[in-house]
C-alpha cells in the first residue's frame, strides 16, 4: 500500500496524490512526503529507478537538477538522490527520489538515455562515491585527476 504523509489536519494535495498514483502504475509501493520546503520525497527500489524516472518524465518531470549521494556505512549502502523538477514550477512539487545501492557492489542502471545531463551527474557520483552506472557509455573520473587510484572515492567513509 502507498502512504502519503502529511501533518495532522493538513489536506493531501492533489499533486502528491498524483505522484503516488503514478508510482503505483509501475508497481512501486512507497511513501511520498512533503518537507517543510514543499519538496516531495519518495524512496524507491534501486531496480525500479530507471522505470520510475522514465514514467515521471512522461508525466511532466522533465528536468533532472542533479544526482547526489551519501555513503551510509552503518547501513552498508550508498544512498542516491535524483532531484527532479516539473516543467511548470508550482504545478507540481520538486521531487527527490531516494534509492540505495549496496556499498560492496555499488551499481545502478544509467539514466543517460532519459536525461542527457545525467552523463555529467553520474560521472560525478562515480568519481566521488564509486557508484557504477551500468550502461553509461563514458563513465570515468570528472573532478579528480585521472591518475588517482581507481578505488579511491573521497566521499566514501571508512
């Protein structure tokens, strides 16, 4: 079941209801929460990321602002956050999709075929956290010198 989180007494916006319905269309069960800045947050399984982002793009989320990540060694995962914005700001909330990949094999399917700008963002996440984007045609370092040891990723803890 999909849950929409909101403050007691606050009504659920039709836009958030639409997002949960769209996620349901592709079989993803998750909770969509609005933070204090009215950014919608949802966590999705790593294996569903490309399918979900493709659907959201069709529904009007046509701008990928960035891909960020954080190393969570105590959980044994690296969390990736895909930041999406709708074509018409104000019509739908900015959306942050979180997913997790295992630290010991940090891999996820590329979305470069959905958003060309992901070519840069995925290279940055690879460079700093070591996440490999399967299917990325030119995955290589972008910020650090190319002669840095292949297993060195400065945002990795421990």
